[in-house]
C-alpha cells in the first residue's frame, strides 16, 4: 500500500510503526500506542522537508487499529499533558516532541493538526469493544499475539473500574462541532462483509460527524471483509492485493488530490 501510494499518487509516504499491546512482556498500554502515533506525526512535521515533503500538507491514514490511531491523532490532538494519563483529563504525551516544546505547548499551538484523514475499516468505540469482550480469552487476538488477555490500559484496569480510560480513547466520543473546531476532510471506508469493524459502526461515526457539521465522505466496498488492504493474497480477505486493495487506493488518491487541489 505504501509503495503504491508513493508511486501512483506521487506523495511522500511515511510508513509508521508503533508499539503493540503485546510488546515489552505484554505491558504496553493503549494510551502509549496512541502517543506513538502522535509522536510520529510531530516527527514528520519536523523532518519531512528533508524528503521534499510539505509539513503544511499532511494527510494521515490507517486501517483497523491503525485507523483508530489516525482518528485519535485528529480528535485528541488538543488533549495533551506531560503527565500521560495521570491527570483528571487523561491527556496524552506524544512519544516525540519538537525540540524545547512540552505536550501542553504542542496542544496550545494545535501542533498535531493535519489537512486530510483517511480511515479504513476503523475501530471507533473502545467502550463498546471492552464491553464486547475484547480483553477476554474469547478474543482470538490474544492468541495471535501469544499474550495473556488483560486490560488494554494495563493489568487490572477494566472498563467497569475506569470507564474514563476507555472513553478518552474512543473517537466517537470526541467529535467537536464544526463551529467550535473544524476537523480536516475525512474519507471513511469499510467492506460490506466486515464483521469486526462493521459498516454500521462506520455509518454511525459518519452520522455523528455530519451532525456536528464536519466534512466527511463514506464508501462501503462490496464483497470485502476486514483487512482487504493487506498485501499479497490472504485466506481471510478471499483475494489478492491487486484486486481488493488497488481500486480503493485509487479512490484514496483521488480524495487526497481533491483536498490538496492537485491535477
């Protein structure tokens, strides 16, 4: 996907890694992962000019968990605190900060603002996921990660005990009214057969955005399940990259070209 977007869209593409929940002996907390994504965007703004990129024209995207992170960068960029998830407001402290700047200063200057966002089959509501058993042994995620099931914010932290943790990391709960804060244009998409991040969840998020007066486009791709942008050929996507992903990537490039007025 990253290679395709760079070659066909002629964009400077930064492919970002972040810590996973099962890293560091299964101790990484979800807020730290969000902070990795925030830090990556701040790093890009500081360094992309070295790669002939424009720090004033930044688009972010992610699929599934990565879509959740991209949406949190956009929606929680003003909720930053040097004491990560320790204060009453549960603010985030990006893993990377511009030289001489604090998290609070970045927030005050809207330093995480971007110009376009693409969210691919994204997780929008952590409160619902937690109550739906994400942290339980019944979730195959933990088996794939070869990790013991636990609270995503740390061992012993549950939704019942600390719902505010999960609320702070749920994009659907942080959509501002456009008259208070205008979000960048968004392109939200999902496969019609996605049983994990379902079309209904995407529609609900888009409905909330429109009610708030924000700019958003929604597209549901027929006969596609979760992970259809993945590389190669996979049993779980019932197809291959060229057939499943490329038509969507072309739509993503068209969206970015419209936002940035490229011909």
